[in-house]
C-alpha cells in the first residue's frame, strides 16, 4: 500500500490544516492531550462545533444532501489525522455526529431526518447513547429495559449506565426490549427519546480523575411517541449494528495520531526531567520502554491503514478495528504509567499542583484506566481478534 497522499488528498490535507490554523479557538489549551473536555469549556466547544459546521467541517462524511461534504473514507481519515495533529478541540456532539446522525440517515424517515440532522451538525442539540446497562455492557443483547405500547405511545422503563454526555443531551438513541418472549437479540426496538420527557433521571458518575464524564440514567414510565421509533418494531438489533459500525469508523486514525502526539510529549518529558542529575532519557531502561511504545504506536498506525483498506474493498468495517482499539487503549495506559515514573515524586502530587504538564500526565494516567473497558473491553476485543482475525476456534 502506498501511504503517500495523492495530489487530491494532499490538497485536501492542506485545506483543512490551513482552516484549522486560522480558526482554532484562542482560549483552547493546545497542550491538552485529552479527548474529554472539562465541564467549564462546554459553551466554547458548542461554539467550536458551530464554527466547524459553518465551515463545512462537521459531519464531513455525511451525504451532501444532509449537510455533509460527502467526504470519502480517505478524506475522513485525513480530517481526523489533522484534527489530532493540531490538537484541535473535539466536536462536542460526538455521539450525534458519529453515531446517531449516520443511523438516522440510514434508517430514519423523512420527518426524522428533517427534525434532527441539521441540529446535530450545529450542536444545537446534543445526543447521548442509551445502550449499556448494569447487566448488559459487552453482552448488549442481554439488555432488560422494556417498552410497552399504550395507544400512540410506548411506555419505557429501565436503567442505562456509562452514558457519555447524558447530563448535556437533549436526545438519546435508546434500545429497549419490546418482545420479552423473543430470543435475546430479537424483540429489541430502537428509539429516539427526548431527554426532557418526564420520568427521566440522570445521575453523574464521578471518575477517579475527579470529572463526571459518564452518567447513569433511570427511565420510569417515560412516554415515547410511536413516530420516535427508528426502523421497525423488534428490528432494533439490526439498526443498532449500524450505530456500532460507525462508532469507530475512521476514528482510529485520530486515536493513532493522538497516541503519536502523546509519545512525542513523553519523549520531551524524558529529555527535560532530571534523574540523578542526568536527563531521564539517558537511562537505558527508559529508552528501551520508549522504543517499545514507539513500536506499538507505529503498529497502530499501520493497522489502521489495513482496516481502512478492508473497508474500501468491502464497504463494511472489519475486525481490524477491534485490534486497533485494543492496541491504542493499552498503549495509552503504558504511556501514562511511564510518564508518572519519569516524573517521580512530582507525579504523585494532587490535582492542585500548578504544573500543567504534571496535571496533563496525571489525567492521562488516571483516565486511561477506562480505555480498556469502554467501547469493548480488552478481553472481548481479544476474543474478536482471535476468532475473526486469526481464525482460532470459538470459546465454548
């Protein structure tokens, strides 16, 4: 595979790079390496996504008739690469742009598309994802939330957990069981639920970082109009697969570039930090561990190209995406671990330290604990790679 940009791709890369350089918010902390924004930057991130939308850079892979650019897979990957390389703020409405919007485009009615798509692109309405439950995370088919038809409404009851942005969201993509007698992957229906509907309670879940990026949601006798079903009744599993296929998509390129940026920051940290009067990078053990991380990050980059090639040939994301997420999540944990070891006692200071570099690495170290759980645990991903990439027999 030729990793060089074609002339058209190079021109596209130049266009987005120049636009980002001219339009990045001045208040954005470019040294930040994290993907989850602090709560006090929500308004800035809404305004940033609105600017992306005005410039034609929100939902670039959406069809033009729905407000996107109709960008190719390669162009979408280039966009994600440049966003990560510039350390640009993430669009706040990530669930809407990457999951809800594409699923509505694929399965929604004309009225649903007219109602939701423009407000997703502009971040006027934030979306969250109501899939995971206390007993149904990796085994999503085991969900227990229910919806019972009552006239022109469905009565929804249940609990969801680990829901990003629920405390900000106006809408939720939600799975509920509508036929309790069907096999677990059948009898599920996909709903679009207005988060301002009576009967919904959102409780933030405070993490080890001190932030509350995730939430648990409780739905008690929530009335959802019949027209808010996406797809057909009892066909929600098929619709949900569309959502999950878009969950990673070309995001792997942004993750790999982000990991490369973090590695470069780690190398600079090792050069600047003194241990026994010498730069930490002079320690052969430190250099060896940095070299191992370099190999992992480069393997991640190349695997993402392999996954992209597979999608371009088949039109369907393959299991290579699971391998990319596995490598990224565990590499970020090792990056954070090594950074704190290099910092030594300074790395153990509390969050009130006034050194932003220490704060950043503390956050990366703590936040990375969740990387091997969210969007597929490492154990589940290893099973997928073993069975679908290596062709090993399934576990019985």
